[in-house]
């Protein structure tokens, strides 16, 4: 036989082995094998591995399915044991092969014992034939069987059941499923439900709770079969009889009250402060029960079917007088005392007495306890309703004299009740509201009317918010505005239907004014903090910006000296220098925004200063714009300079022009007058922390009929680079703010969208004293542009360019990088140094502190102080030693040369 035929036969054998899992004669199979080539061996090995992998996958799948099956089986048996029905599996011979937990409990037989027992032993003898008939019918026809019969517990107690049988198969064997329930228990529960519904309905439908009590006790007496029934309900700290039936009058009078009183007539109390209650009723009502005793239940009830055989000690509790425990002494054998519980609170108790023994069973007690608790809920609700009706009468009496306006509205919005306070609260009478249920909607402030209408038209439903609030404004008959605070509660009946709303209205006008003042104060503080933050930012930017511009301008100036004017690079450098100079103007504007100005101020007529500036308005007064001026001479005199007043006017008037649409005729009005400080509004005023210190102020007013501003825009128009036009604008009004601030004044804005804007700038009136003028600086032949100077600067690039400029002027330059370094250099070369050029902001020690230490070394020290800030800002804290000269960055070479000329001029004074 060839290798190919052998291989085919072996493959066929393996396939049969895999598909059918048949038994194979190993010896025969081996006899059929012949030596294989290496290639065929590899192919055969590959096939074996493939079959092995397939078998492993099948095994994994079988294991997974087995796990799922086990889980389903577990869930099935959990459900099987949880259902509240007895379930037995019975074979054709009547043997029990399986049972659930509920069946074991009903038959009172352990599960393991119940298996393999015969079901007929649990069937009443008289019903054996009936069960046998149902059993045979099921196995013969396979049709489910339904019926009733009597079954037996393990102790031979008889109980009727309703059952259903169905046929199934368990591993091929036919099995009967016998499902049963206690029919008598169901009947008792149904009767209990009917009684409970009847009692609750009596409580809910009676006019008065006392009225329904006789019928309640009658129903309880009939249902329980007891000859006497009593109901105790809490009244203060005692639980007197509320109603009895079948108890003798003498019994009721003797047992009516349970609290023990002392010789002084005061109630005796236990350690917790609760009154001590006598009798077994007192034990139940106080919770003094022990469920481990057979005559107490876990619910806290007391019961007995043979009171006479109970130990006397049970009735002779400590603190009980002989007047009590009359149930025992009157010969009642069957006694049940059931607490009427609501959660952990005991409302009262139900008492059942009968001279005959054996009236009660544990199941009977459970029924009574459920009835008692349901009745307690109904009585508590009815007591609450009666208390509510009583409180409503009191409420009506109190509401008539309450400070707030109290109302009751029906679901249709009509008023049922309105307290007399409505006249004081709203200015309108009660009749006005009764005649017009929507009066609040009509008198509401126009801005608040939509929310008032929405609130009063809202439909309520069960589960909606119990209380809703609303604050709104109304207009009184005399046109005044009042703020009201309103709260209301929806009221629902027992069916959950909305039956109306109770409302309350209080006037809170004064509170609103206080809140507004507090808000304004908070807003003012916010603006102050915001301004301080912007000031720090603007100051820091200006300082660093000026340092860099100073370097750029210095090097550009040096470059122009080395290039001929015909050189193309000379034109480029000069243009760059001009751009840097213009950029320095932006930095100056930032400092102006902070209120740092350098111009000298002198007494000027404000009207004349405004008139001189009028021609500068022409470039931005387009066609269709009209400028009206009210400038009457002589005008108020203020300390200022004409350039700063002109800047204020130009920037404010140009802002007014831009606010007027191009296609709309515009009108701008400029006026100057004097106003009292009391007339200066605090609303929308900057700086926010400004306070009037004089009786009157000069005022420039600029009014336009432009588009106007919103509240948010008014709060932001004086912020740097804020603009409603386009990016890149926004230094106009901030500069105006800074200039006015530098004068010690303030600006107010009044505006609204579509109503134009009015800007008013206020300036302190002049005290009629002037400031000295700057000395004129001229180079004189006797000046020596030589010698040693000290330059102190922490910015290395600024230090380098300044040193180069000084050396080109003819000076020998010593340098220092901070204040301490400058003092050390000055100490070593004080006899050679003609003057010191120092930056203000340096690490370790600033320029003013450095100058103060140098003056201690040499009192005749001359210093030129430089800074990106203005001189006024640098000197605002009044330092003990003021440098003789000040130079603001960025400065060009000529400005540096001019201030040096002042410093080296014989007998020169400070600037």
C-alpha cells in the first residue's frame, strides 16, 4: 500500500473519531499504519493539532453553557422558595419529591423531612378520595386541576386550602406540581380589609369625631365577637376612655383615668419626666412590655385567653393602686389591649374584654393590630383636620389684626379672605381686591408685571412646591412705588386636588433701599479694587515700555550720527526714531490715565481755555453735526494748563461725535458753570473713591443726542482700551479720566440706550496761588562738559546706552547695577563724581533711598533721578531728600543734555 493511500485511510479514521466520537480498535489502527515520510508526518501532526483545538473550543463552550445553566437554576430555586404559595412536586405514586420553603412552613415540616413523604398523609381523611380523584385525572388527561380541600399540619391542625395541579416531566418521569394556599387566612384578611375600610370611612365622613365613635365600637364588637370594647385616646398627658361599649358604667368611671397623682394632687413622673400610668393599659401605653413573655407581642400588645390562671404578680405591678386592674377582678378571662401606633408614637389603645376564655389566637391578634394602626392613622388625620378648622378660626381672628396682608384664593383666583392690612400695604381696600381678583396684576410695576401674571396664573398640582416666593413692585393710588414680598402655599384636599392658595404680602420698600445702598457700596468697592488693579497694570506696563523705548531711541540717535543724511539707511533710522517717539506718547497716555501728568498748572479762566480749544474740533465735526456752546465770561478759575483742558474737550467731543449715526443729524452741547458739591451725583462717577471736599466745583458739561450707553458700557468706558467701535481704540475717555483725576476732580456719566449721553467733569476752584516756571536752560561757555559721573541702572541695556551717550558728551562714566552697588561706588569716588544719574526703580534700594544715603556721605551730592513714571508719582510720599533734577523716560539725547546742563550750571536750582 502506497504512502498516499495510507495517509487517506488515517485521515478518514481521524475524521470518524472526531465527528462520531466512536470507539476505535487501537491495535487494528496501528496495524494499518506504515512508515510515513517526514512531510506526511508534519501534515498529519498539523491535522491532529487542528482537531485538538476544535475539541478545546467545544469544551470551553460547554463549560460556559453549564455556568449559565447553573446560574439560571439558582435564580429559579430562589424564586421558587420566595413565592408566597406552597409548592409540592409529587410523582405518580403520590410521593413528595420536592417542596419550596413556603410549603414547609405551612405544613410545619422541615424541608429535608418533607421529601419522600406521601402527600396523602397531609390530606384530611374525609378529603382523601377527593384528592385521589384530582390526582388520577391529572395523570390520565394531563389537564390542570383546580379545587379546594382540607389539609393537615404536622400537629394535625386542619386548614382549608385552594389548590391547582399541573403536569410536568422531570428527567422523563411525569411529575404533579401541587400549588396551594391557605383559603381561610385569605378570607380573614379580606374581612379585615373590609372592616378597616368601613372604620376609616366612618371616621372620614362623620361631621364630628365624637359622633362616629359609637358606630366604631359597634363594628369592632361585632367583628371581634367580644362582649365589651373600649377606645382610649390621648388627652394631654393621660389616656381616658373616649368611647366604650359593653363595659359597666361603674367599671368605666373607675378606670377612666390612668395617671397617678400624689397627695399634693400633682402627677407622679418617672425618671424620664413622663407621667406614671397605672393598670395594664398603662403598661401598654407607656411601652412597659416584654415581648419575651407569652402574654405580650412584639407589637407591644397584651393578650390572654385565661386571665384567672395568670400569676397575681402580673396584675400587681409597682405603683398600681387597688382601684385598677379591674379587668382581672371583674372576671374577664379573654382580654386584649392593642396599642394604636403611628410610627413610634402611641395615640391610644383598643380594649377587648370577654368573660368567656379562648376568644383570641396569635393570628387574631395580628388582625387586631393591623386594624388598630390603620384606625390610628384615620383618627390622627381627623383630629388634625378638626384642629385645623379650629386654628383657621383663630387664624382668621389673628389675620384680621396681623401686620402683613393675608389672603385666601380659590383655584379660579377669586379671593375668599383678605385681611384688613391690605389698605396699609397696597393703598387699596379689601373691596377693591374682592371686586377685581386680578388687581395685583393691574397695579404691578410695568417691569415686574410679566412675572406677577405668571405667578398668579400658575396651576398647582400634587407634588408641586409647598411654598413659593416672589418680590415685586406695585404702584399705589398716589403713584408711589412700593416693594412687596409675597409667599404662598397651595392647599390640597384628601384626594390631592388643589383647593386654593394661602398668601401673605409684606412691604419691604425700606429693606430694598438698604439693599440698594449696600449693593452700590459693594459695587463702589469693586470699582475701586478694579481701578487699583488697572493702575498697577498700567504703571508696570508704562515703566517697562519706557525702559525699552529709551534703549531703542538712544541707539537710533547714535546710529544717525554715523550716517550721512544722503544715506538711504539714514532715512530709515530717522523714520524708526519718529515711530519710537510716537510709541512713547502711548506710554505717556497710560500714565495720564493713572492721573500722572507733567504739565505745570496755573490759575486759568476755564471758559477762556475752552474757547481757545474750539478750533481743534473741526477735523471730526462732520456735516450734519451741530456744536452748541454756552460759555459765559468770566468763567470759573481753576488751577490747570490749557493743553490738558484741550485734551479733555477733544477726546470727549470726538467720543460724542462717534456716538451719533452718520445718517442722523447730531447735536452736541458744550457748557461751563459752577455747581454745588451736593448736586454732584454719586451714580456712575469716576474715580469711584472720590469725595467732594469743597462746597462748589467748576463743571464742564458735554451733552449729545447719540445712541447712548447701557449700564454695563457705562461701567467700562473709562477702562483702558475698552471701545464699542473697533480694536485698537479705547484710550480717549481713560485719558480724560486721568486728566480730571490729576486735577483732583471727578467725572459723572448719565446715559441710556437711544437717549444720548451727558458727561460732566468737575474741577476744584483755584485758591489763587501760582507755581514757579521752569528755568530756561542755555549752554554757557563756562560749563565744563567733562569729569566723572556715576550712572546707576539695573537694566543692563539701558545702562549701556546711557553710558555711551554720557561718554560722547565728554564725561567719564562709573556704573552701578543697584542701589547698594551705587553707594559703594560713590563712597570710593565721592571726591571725583560731579553728579549722579540714577534710575528710581532698582533692586535692594530704590533711587530715592540711594540718594538719601549718599547725602549722608556728602551733603552736596547732586542727583538726576530718572523713571518711567512721572515726577509727581515718584515723589508722592514726600521723601526726606528730594533729588535736584528729574528726567522722565524715555528721553532723547537733547533732553538728557538739557537736564545735565542744569545740573552742572554754577548755582543751578532744581527743576
